[in-house]
């Protein structure tokens, strides 16, 4: 009986409910309310005054309207703020009525205007009016075994560690890869050994077609997508700005920004319907403070992704979807294979904790933001940096 996310209500949405009013209901309402007016209780009295029989209490009809508001539209969590009622025709015992409620306007402030009508068996209006309501919101919850998470770049580094950490939580994990199928399948095997469910999917998420392919494969396999970890990355190439080309910046923008945009758009309808979604974007401490030299393309794209993260967080929060970022400092992954040990030691010496991050350190933050502990956090950029940035 969880309330629907308010943002899912649309102008024009309508519900209908039919009911035959019984003698017992009228008698019980008279007892509860104390309204034993003979018009409602004495058929002879009613006929003497021009009615066909006992007239159903107007507020009993209002009670049926309350039932529809509370259980159908808007449904659980509704608070009835005001109601106008105009009683057009009488309703008699054993007569069938139909309650019709339609959303006329859902306000950004969280209130809703509803057109309310009650019809008789001939389709004639017996009661008309307008209601103003609000819907109390509550946190939508999904258990780990019910949660399907997509991890882009999931065959290596931070992506692989995040996929494994989600698998240890018993989640269903879609491991996305670009080229290394063997590595992705090895991650899936480890996920399933730890009690989760896994699927390796090849897709170039920097293209809209690849994003659509990835989301489609996840839906075909598991029926839903509740979380996306955007960790796919092309090789990071250092190059002086004066020697660079716009095409290099554009390539990073496609990999980091367009991929997140396309994947989110593909998964959005399902997340909106369930009122639950978790998106975690992997950024970098390179966008905090003064950036390193010879990394302009990388810094531009990661900075743009942080802007997109904040914009999405604002607009998707009313749908129950959180959007966060994590900014690791230097992480020991396979990209360090060609780097001299002296560089790693120099970087570690600059960090207050005097060590570099591991992929597992980053993955713990990912599961925190996706799990129940992070459910009230959105629009944040969490540095996983050992104090390098504060």
C-alpha cells in the first residue's frame, strides 16, 4: 500500500468504481452518524413527499467518494483538503451508482485538483463537485535480490569491483563491457558464486544505440532496471591543450556524458513507474580545485558530467530517483601497469592517508549510495580520496 510518487500523476487520469447501495449500509450509516431523518428511514414518509422511496444519505455517497480517493485515485497516502458537493438527484436503496474521479491539475507544490462525479445507473449525475488533495510520500524500497543494477565498464577496475560488491549483496548485476568478453564473463561467474545473478552484455554506451541495447538486454533478462553505475571510461590520455583537438574532447563527452544521458532516458519509464531509481556517476578528484595539466579533455567531460548529475538530481528526485556522483582520487587499476612506481609513491605521499585508493574502496561507496543507507542522499559528489580533497 505504498503511495504513488506524486510526479507520476497526470492531468486527465481517471478512475471509475461501481457499487449498489444496500439497505444495511443506509441503516448502519444512520446509526453511526445519528442522522435518522425519516426521509432516509421511512419509505412511506419519503413517498408522501414525492420521492420513490428511502433516499440514501448524501454523505454516505460522499463516503463512497472517500473510498475511491483513498484506495484508487490518488490512492494510499491521500489527504483530503477540501471538497465541494452538489446533490443533483436523489439516490435510492438498491440503486447502482458509479463514482468517477479525474485529475484536473497536479500542482508542482504537491497538491492535486480532482473532478468528482457520482452517476446513477442511467448515467445521470447525482452528485458533482471538486476535491483538493495532497498525497503523502514515503520511501519506496527494493530488497537487494529484487534490484537489477547495470554497471558500465564492468569488466575491469572500478566497474568490476562495483559489480562484485553488488553481487555480494545478492543483486542482479548486468556487467557491461566494450571488448573484453572473457573478463566480463569472469566477473559474472564470481557474482553468481557469491549468490547474486549476473549477465555480461557487450555494448558501446557512448552511442544511443549501445545504450538502448544494454537497457533492452537487462529488461529481457531481469524485467527491470533499478540502478545504473556509470563507470565506463576510454583510456585517459595526457596531452597539452595547445596540441589537442576538439574531437578528443567530444570523444570524452560521448563516453562520460552522452552515455549517462542515454542510459537514464532508456531506463527512466520503469524507474518512474516503480518510484525507485539509483544512479551513480563516477567522476574524479581531477575536477576538484586546480586540475592537473595536460588533461583538459578529461577534465572538461568529467566536469560536464557533474553538471548533468546535479541537473538530473533536481528533476528526478520527485520520481523517487536519486542521482549521485563519486570522485575517486588515483585508484590502483590496470591503467597503472605502464606507470613507474615512483609516480604512484609520489601521489600517495600527497594524500593525508598516505596510500592510494583501491577499486574496492570505491565500490563500497557505490553500494552505500544504491542501498538503503543512501536513500536520502541525492545530488552529492562524494570524494573517495583519502583526504586529497576536502
